[in-house]
């Protein structure tokens, strides 16, 4: 029983780290700047695709895998990755090099996707911007599912296991890495919140016309936020692919990687970093408990897996009606201390 709980906790922390990173990206865009980005899945998928395409090619060159297998990399994907993983078990420094390079490329692709999706739509406002980003979020899913050389089409591909060197502690190490990434994003957003830039972003969110009248380029600020948000989403997508050791377009759906993050952020409070953390942890824990112990819910007249979605919808309705700012309200911030402000 103790070992089962340990495995449950390790997997919980791994998925929690991924979702917290993704949700903090939404916190930056929605909570700070007021951008209703319903296209989170675009950059997330872009990062996952980088992890599905780049590491295997790097591994083949670094470890001199049989070049004849490269003629059909998708068909020989399992054989190629097994050979690369054997080498990665003996070479942690090379594994970390592949990880770092992949993350850097994924970050660049995420920034590019944020720019490409934001540039034509950022001048729109409110619902029009949200709908545009929602539509653009489907682009990579269609490309990945129909263009096999990218990530193997609908069936997907395996990803070299950059954590292979940790042997029996593989999942624990990967979970720790995901949480460290989330902690880094948390620190980054906390620094922004305390900086003058944080006040500018909130001004753009609350009254863009007033911000523009004070000389702030609202369009440029929104575009920069979409680029930064795309970078964070893409890093989350790449780390998710490395954790699961595979990429499949069918597993990168809009529900899991756009709508579910929205529910978590709205539930916890888009105006608070702590609220986002609590909302993320509550929903991920609920999801894992239902999936892991669904046999105990066999008395329900439907598949217990659907209980998550029913509870999620119920909680969302309750929170929007009775606590629309979420579990934790955004704290008021001042350029100077309130007691020093003139009346």
C-alpha cells in the first residue's frame, strides 16, 4: 500500500508541475493583462512536437545509430529510441544536453507561435480576440494528425528518455524536474507582479484606453504578453512529452490543455498566484483520485471517469455565481503605501 501511494504521489506531482506551469501562463495573460487566451493548446502542442521531432534526430547523430533506420524514422521509431535510450542510460551529461537544447528550441517555437497567433488578432478586443485565439489553437492538431513526418500522424511517436540515466528513480526525477520548472515560472511571475511592469499590465487589463492615454503601447504590450505566454506553454508541452516519453496529436486536445486550465485558474482565482496553485492542485488531485480509485465508485450509474467532468462543471457554476473572483481575491497594489497617499 505504501508503495502504491508513493507512485500515486510521484505521478500527481509530475502532472501538477506541468499544469501549474501552463496555468501560470494563463495567469500572466488573463490575470495580469486581461487577454482571454483560449488557444493555450497551440503553443503547448508546439513544445510537445519539438520534443517529438528534435531529440531523436540529435540522439541518432550523437550516438551513431544505424543510418539505414533513418530512411523511415516513423516506422523504425521504436528501434531507434531503444538504441538511443541504452546510450542515455550510460551518459547523463548527454541526456541533459539533449534536454536543454530541446527546451531552448521549444521556447523559441513557443515564442514564435505566440507572435504568429497574436499579431493578426491582438488589435481585437474581448470576445473577438478570444474566438480568434480559440480557432488558431486547432492549427497544429490538424497538421500533426495529417502530416506523418512531423510526429508520426495520429499514432504519434516515442521520445528518447532523457531521464533513462536515473534508472529506478526515473519518474521521481522527472516529477521533480517538472515541479522545478513550475517553481521557476512562479518566481518569474512573482517578480513581474512586484515590478513597475506588473502595474502596467494591470492598467492595460483594467482600462486600456487610460493606459494608452498615458503613452503605453497597448497593442505591443499585449503582443509581448502573448509571446511570453507562448514560451511558457511550449516549455510545459516539451516537459510533458519527456515525462510520458511519447507524443501523439490525439493526446493534445483542446479540452485537456485549454479548457481544463481555464477551469483551474478561474476556480483558484486568476488574480492570485496562490489561487492558481490551489486551483491546480485541487483539480489534479481530484482527477488522480477518481482515476486511481474508480473501482470504489462502481455504485454510480455511469462510468466513474465522467464524475470528474460533472464535478468540474458543478464547481465552475458555483464559483462563477457565488465567488466570481475565485478562491483567493487579487490583492490591491499601490505605487506607494496607502498611509502615505494624499487625500
